C-alpha cells in the first residue's frame, strides 16, 4: 500500500496523484504478484481496478507494466470485501459480506500462493482488527500530505511487527516489509 510520510493513503477526496512510480517499482511489484494467486480488495478499490485493468494491456499505448499487470489481474482470483456488491456476473471474483474471519481463514488455508491486498484502507483496517494480516508492504512516498485518508484508523488493538526488509527506489519511494510477530 502506498502511503505518505505522515500516514495518509489518499487525499481528502481520494486523490492519489501524489504517488511516485518508476520502472524499478513496477518491476518489484511484479515479483510480488508472481508469488500471489489471490488479490483482495475493498469495494471502492475493486471498482477502480475493475474499471481499468481488464483491458489495460490491450490499449495501443500499453506499457510493459500495463500488459503484465493486466494479464495477472485477469487470471488471478479476486476477493472483494463488500456488503453492497453481489457476485452475480462477476468473473473469477468472490464477494465476502460477512463472517470476515471465518471466510478469510478458509481462503488462507487453501492450497496456493500468497494473497495480496491492494490499496483498500478500509478493508485493511477490518482485516487488521481481526488479526488476519500476516505481513505489510508499505510504499512510503516522499511527501507530507497533512490531511486525507489515514492508513491506520479506528484500530481495536496493538499489532506488533518486525521489519523484515526495506528497499529504496530511484523515485524516492521506500518499501518497508513488516511481518507480524
């Protein structure tokens, strides 16, 4: 998840135009998606992803990243945490509207690769409150927003973490990988 130095994941109106990206970062994220066969989203992020990624790789000006991530997105199993979206008509997508802990633990126990959550601060907070997040990759951007949508808000407990690794990208973003103790 991308975050500002002061812990915001979006501006007050959901703006993310401050996020820094470069080819090194895209390539690094591709190594993460190669190790995952399930993508987890909150409703808002899923709708945003669904409006872009299914056809992004087919555009005439598609970048290497657009093509690779579009291909991954189209084949990966998607899980959406939502009480308003219904599975009817959705391809390769499961909707979880309740019993979060039971449903996520069932997915975690299945054979397969990693589960990645993209963006989705509300869903991340719900998962964190249920103790369902094992690792964090935070992409800290060199900006202080001062206000916006907080990454960690309304949490019900303490989560102790250990820094597993860090990586700095040419665009100034620092990736921090934490594992839950």
